[in-house]
């Protein structure tokens, strides 16, 4: 299972800026790093081979020092998010029958969702994981897609998933939808995450508790 984790370096002011408006930019960057570490832990547990697709504003060496050995690293390439995702996935497909890409703000994404994505790609050409904000948290492929498949998709809007699915249908691509899952972009998202995980231990929950960020983060 080749899983690509799309991410930026956890630099204050460059990541999780909406969350940073309420918890502070430095704290938001620390949360971003913890989210990634929890994702990497989940992916290791399910036996996935991981490549971090890194924003090229900083050298790959910086990412390697922070997240360590045992995973691959490559720079993102492309003029927009759609181009960058396709480039990374198409590159991964050169050495793998299927590949899955996820974001880096999914600290409690179940490993079962990743497994389901790879199982679905045995039949479907594409797999999508719907995010609760109208976007998608996962994109999986078993073959390259047309370079214009994301034409008309406004990446900052609430219609990302809807428009993407419409483009897939127009191109005749069979696609499978995973269960929806929320990412963590705002303080409300963080509170909901803490409520779901109040009885669990993770890097993200340890950080939330230590900083006293949300009231519902404590075990009953």
C-alpha cells in the first residue's frame, strides 16, 4: 500500500492559519506537526509504505530531520493543488499498481478507511474520501487521470467534491466513495476532534491537553 501524505512544513504562519487565528500561529504549527505524527503512526500500524509529498518552500532535508527515516520524501510539483496531486500520484503509479493520497490534517483518520480505499481500487478507477466541509480528504488511483480532470474545481470553495465527481462522471471514470471524515481546520473542528478522542492517547491529544486548548479534551 503506497500512501502519499500531502503536507507543508509546520512553520508558524504557514500552516493551519484559520486555527491559528484562535489558538495562535505557533500553537497551530505545533498541532500541525502532531497531526502528521499521528497519521504516520496510523499508517505504520496498517503496514503502509509512506511518501511525504512536501511543500517545496523548505528543503526536503528539513522534513527528513523532523519526521525521520523509514519513509520517502518528495517535493510537490505543479501550479495548483490539482496539478500537484496528479503529479505525485502519477509518479507513485510508476512503481505501484495503486496509490492513495491523503491530507495532513486528519489526526484520527481510521486505518480502515485507507484499507477500504485500496480494496475499492481493485474495481474502481478512482477512490474519493469525502470531507465534511465539501472537499475530499483522500484521492486514490489505479491509473493516471487526464491532466484536465480538475478543470473548474475551486479548491477553496465548498463544491470541491461535487465538481470533482461531476468531472469524473463526464470523463467516464468509475469512482468509489469512502465514508465521510472531518479534517481539523478551525477551533470548532479541534473541539469536535477532542470530543471524539477524549479517552484516547495520541500526540495530538497530549498536546491539546497540555496546552488546555479545549474544555472537552480531558478524560471523564
